[in-house]
C-alpha cells in the first residue's frame, strides 16, 4: 500500500470516523453494519481519506452503543460476522484505506465472561480483574461519581462488595494493577494486529490508571508506565497509527503521549478547545457562548508546543459531540459557507485531521421530542434534571445544543426514504433536512461542502507545508478573523477565516498579488488582488500560498 513503508504515513493522511450504527444499513433491520460500510468505500475513496476509525463493532449488549464490550474477539451479530470484518479490512486496503479499530480497555461490559465470573465470589480467579471495595449495602466506599451521572459504585450482594464503574453500571472498570489483565488485553490486541488492522483509537485511555481510594480518575500515577508497556507489547511490533482519547491532556502531557520516539502513541485527542464554551465548574449542559479569542489562544498553543516534539490530532466533531456547523458555525443561512470555513481553519493546521461522518456534508444538529433520543448520557441527564426541578424547555435547549445524539442520526446519503440509510425502520430518526443535505447532491458539485473537504485532503497530499510547516498565529486580538501562517522550505501558507456571519475587512498588510490563491470557499475568482484582497464575505475562508 502506498506509504506503508513510511513510518509516519499517518502524518500525511486524513482519517474518517465511522459510527457504524448510523452509517449504512445493508439488510433492512434499521441498523448500520459492516456490509453497509463496504458498499460505501468508493464514496470514501472519492473523498480521498487514508484511514477509517471505526467505532466499536465487537460483541456488546449496546448499553453505551458498543463502548460496553462483552467479547473483544467477536463481531456483534448486529454488525455482521468476523468474515465481514476481514472482508472490510481487505476491501478498504484495496482502495488504499486502513482500518483503525476502537479499543475500549478501561472497562468491559458487565456481560463479559470475565465479569460474570468475577462477581461469583471473591475467590474466583477473575474477581481481581475488576476494581472492588468492601463496604455495606447502602454505605458507599466514597462519593465518586460516574461520568454518566449517579454514583461510580455498584453493590454486588453475592460478594458483599462494590465495584467501580466510571461510566454506566453496565461498564465495570478493569483493574489495570493486575498484570494478568494487562497481558490478556495485549494478547487480544496482537490478535487484531494479525488481522491486518492499521491502528487503534484508545477509548478514555487516561482513565485506566485510576486510584479510587484517592478519587483519582484520569492521569493516575501509573498511567504512562502502563501505556509504555502496552505500546511495547503491541503497537511497536507493527507500523500502526495509535490515538488515545485523553480528556485530561495538556500540551505537556501530550508531548509524552505522542513522543516521536514512539514509546506511547502516535497522538492523542485532547479537548481543550472543545470545552471552551463550558464554564469552570459547570456541566457541559449549562450553555455558554464561545470565547473566540480563547479559542485562538488554545489552538495556537497546541500548535506551537507540539511542533517537532509531538503530534496533534485535529478535530471538531466525533460521536460524542454536537455538529460543529450548528455549534460554532451557522446551520441556517450560511450553512455551506460556515461549514467550509471551519473545515479550512482546521485542515490548515499541523496534525492529522479527522472527519466525522456527515461533517463533510455539513450535517447539522437535530431537535427531537425526548422519546426520539437514544443516548444513555442524554436520557440520564434528562431524568436527573427533571427530578431537580429544571424547566422542561431549558432541559431540551441543552439537549438540542449538546446531546451526543446530534452526531448519531443516520448518515444522509440521498433524497429518498430514510435518506438512503436503510430500507427498514431506522434505529434513530433521520434528520428531516436530508432532502437538502445529502451526499448524492454534493458529490461532483464543485461548490459543495463535500468538494471543499476533498480539495483540502488533496492539498495536504500535494504541498508539504501542510504537513510540516511551522505555525504562527496572526491577529491574536482580532475579534472576527482566525488567521495564521504555516511555513517550511517550500513555501508559506496564509490561512485566513472570517469566523462570523457579517462581512469584514482583514487588516493584514501583505502583498496578496504575489501569492497564489489555493482555495476560497466563495470560489477562486473572489479574493485575489485589489480591494477584494482585504474584504471578506460572511464566513469567507481563503488559503494563499507564497512560494519560496
Ligand atoms: C468515550 C467514548 C464514549 C463512551 C465512553 C465510555 O468517551 O467516546 O462514546 O461513552 O468513552 O466508553
Ligand atoms: Ca443492518
């Protein structure tokens, strides 16, 4: 495969995240599946991506949509069979696309054979695979909370102990202090490597080294020791991409995680830019405006700090986040323009960009009746806030803005029943705007959001400055423009984005006539020379190249 001998192949490519349940159904049961993905590989090849990060497809009771795994070495029948998975890996490879699996190593499902054994007795050989504390029924070991609401402890009468679950009660935490657990996991990972996968995304990896007695959840003292062992025993034996999910990462920590010596991962997902519209001490559900200058500062700091001593992941969206065009763009009048602007802003930076399914179409958030929501986190919050006496309309406003289901509505393929996602009844309602927003109408249309992503992916392949150019933020105090340069021996890029919905003038004083306009979301005729060089339309984004 192209670039497979190149150790850092993942620095050049763009990765596409698939949430399998919502991508493409192939057998009419209303649930996306592996054969559905195979049917859509040509679409992804046309987009130009180099790898797919596939959210979990292993056997699971689906309490948290597959992030609760009951068998790491079986495919959930809902998604297909192991043969389908092998075929998907092969078919993707035929198109130059690698498969990145989602590894959930912090916890299993409570229906995993290990946990079924573990809760039988304290003497059971699997008991110590999980995290237990003595206590009495009704007297919790401490007040630790689950990320999905309620206590993080659950009583098991058979053993007279509580087990820890940082997520749902059906997601008991694995005990990483136990060497046997670690070895079991490494064996399983090597087994997947032999199947030819191209890499792994590591779910909530910064929570594996928890120390509940000190109420430590992420960044526990043994975290990097565990990760280095994990990397040594598995990933370092192959030419893989690895990306850890680390909500608690700072640039300092990210330099460790993504150390170029390869001792941990290729990169991490950090969330500093994502939580900016969440105020200190508040929950994500308490809505607040985006502090724009802070967004620039945070992204610039990550760019600068990791330059040549680490590697960034670049993303706006994933299956846990609302749609970026609805969040920081404008999903009404300027949906197309603002979706492209956000794409340009992100893809011009240094790091590996991730596209979440439907982002390349400018798919938007939804506003459903509460009965239409499926996400456990959303439903728990709804009940909790109801009990606390919040107003129904306020609760729904939060859900419209932040529910994870905004990202999980079925992929919008065409203007046909259920957007072409399924011939049956979809497991979650399709966003009614599929009639205007769908892949079929965008592929081949030079003005579509899809074509914008396609162009950005091509530019990254064509110009080395996208990959290794040094980043510099311009106009840090400007309240409207997000502007920066990237520079290497071949040239200097100017990425200039009007972040808002009013026309604006950019105060950068450069000789624009000397530069080549590589991209403009209003078409290339616009923006080169004369007055138009400084006048920007709503959400206008341009990329200029100055060749050295
Ligand atoms: C990660 C996943 C999320 C899941 C959680 C627990 O944050 O992205 O979807 O609910 O881990 O596994
Ligand atoms: Ca199906």
